């Protein structure tokens, strides 16, 4: 039986992608583990590996096709002994790629998605994932089979089509009846594309099509601003001691090719503060809060057309020079869209620094499921009154911490921000 190859979900948030490039052609022999295509997600270009073996019978989605839904058929793989007619039979049932309607004709609210049926999730037994081909999972679901009871005969015990076809169907347990969900309140819709276009009828403009990243940013941040109860805490930080200490360290590190930035110190200060105020090192998980043990800090990086938030894991355990090297590497690969999903997902807290652009202060939007984000402004010379009452010049940096009130209350947020400030104003103690 010919096997449909489906558009893979290469990240937890991926709903559709672009089939950037085919690395094989019809008639090529395919082995399990072969890289057969490059897929552009909303964040990166990633390789698509085959999990089944056979001959590439028919390519259903051409290179460069955008908006291919996850689990939509993209090609047909022929098993041993099958000819091209088997691919034609499977391909004929596959839906053609749907082109996006022009922006001017877009409705004011999105239409319901019409994704292809999803293959059942990968089975788990005794806490470990059981490996089964997508075809085997679909056949098992159709026959009512529990994959955890089937012994795989494929490579490394992988469950293949022959294993589930030879098994007897087990009776399905009746699913408990769930109470009908309460109707959700409709979110207010903005003006439609038609309405906006009419407002500017007769005026010259260029229509710019949204790519996957821009669509995802728009959707995620709109949801975040509407659903997260933000509140904001603001502090000024005197940087003179930090700037002096940084200059001394950079002089000592000259021969090692390391140059520390103020942002490296901010990452370390936040990471240490999350350990000093562990109740604030948490994320929102729908119906519960997950209090994290490690300080995994995300840092916003501007890229063409959007931004990434790569995560520095265990930042509290790393030296400033290690953090600096890791951050430079992540930022470089983020701009080339070469980050793997695990490198920009996770973390409990984020940093967004616009100080290098001359911004004095701003309010950032919390990136769920994080509990907070620190918006960092520029350090500027100001007149300040010292503890002895004398007026002196100091370099002052303004920061605003945006907080998810479901996770962190006001006093706890103030305690976390106080710890961040103290770490930055006393950098030597921060490294003790």
C-alpha cells in the first residue's frame, strides 16, 4: 500500500509551513533517515527526514508552496513491488494546495481550518516513546489497536505496517462524555482588509504579504496582550560601578577574544535574581503554575521581518564569558534563521533591550508562558543626589518589568526587580 508523506509539525506551535525545497525527485529510492526536503516554519528552515522506506512515487506539493497545513499530504512513497499507478490512486484523493486569497478579499474573521486528519500521536509505554511509522499509527487507530501491546519488527523495534495488520483489534473503551463547554465570548474583530483598503482608495501604497513569522508574531502577541493581565514595575539603575568593572574585565580578557557587553551583565543579573527569588521563577500552565528550578533566560533578538527569543539555559550557572559567547552564537544563528526549536522555546523570563537604539524606556509584552519580561532602556548621564546629599553625575539606565499577575503578585514582582537592580549596581558581588 502506497504511503502518504504528510507535512510534518517541526515545532509545537507550527500550524502550516512552506515547502522550501525538495532534495529528492520522483523515482528516487528513499531510506529511513534520509533528508528528503527542507521546510520553512514560522521561525526557521528545517530538514524533513523520511521515516519509511520505498520509492518516491509522486510529489504532490511543489517547491516554494506556502501555507501547507500540518498533516496535509505532500508526497506519495511506494513500497516494494508497487508501481506508479499506486501513487496516482493515493495522490488523487489528496487535496490540492489551497492558495491564499488576496488581502483585499480577506474576511474580517478567519474561516475554520480545514486540515487533513491528523495521524495519532506517538505512543508511550512505561514513560518511553514507542517508535511507529505514521502509517502504522493510522492503521492501528482504524482497527482500534493499542500500539503499546504490539511488538515491533522494524529497525530497533519500530512498529511497521505489517505488525499492526497482523494484530487483532482490541475493543475500544467508551470515551467519557464531556460536559458541553460554555460558549466563549467573541473577541472584537478589527476592520476587514476590504474596509481598510477602501479607506486608502486612490492613495499609492505597496501591499506587503505577511510571511509565517510575521503572522505568528501578530497572532501570539495579540493573544498575549488580550489574555495576560499585565502590570508594570519601573526602576532606575546606576551603572557606573558596572561600567568600570566591565572595562577592567574586558582589558583582562583581551587575549581570549571575549568582549563583555552590558547585556551580558543584565542576563547574569536576571538569572541570579530568579534564584534569589525562586517563587518568581515560574511559568503559567493553563490551570497551574510551574515553578522552575533552573534560570533559563530568553533574550529578544531582532531579525529581518520579526524577532526570535533564544533561551540561555542554566544562565545562573555560567560565567559571564560563557554567556557572552553563547549569546553571540545564538543571535548570529537567529538572524540566519538557523536555530532549532529547543533553542528558542522555553525559559521562564525574558529580556528585551532597546537601549542600543537610544530608547529611554518602554513597556514590553509578556511572551507566554513566561511570567515576566524586562524592558531595558539606554544608559544616560544624569544628575543624581548621592547618599551624602551631594549632587553628582551618574550613568542611569531605566528598566520596566512587565509581569503576568496570574503568576507573580505585586510584592513578589517588586522583590524580583529589587534583586535585579542590586545585582547590576553591585556586579562584583553578583559574581561571588
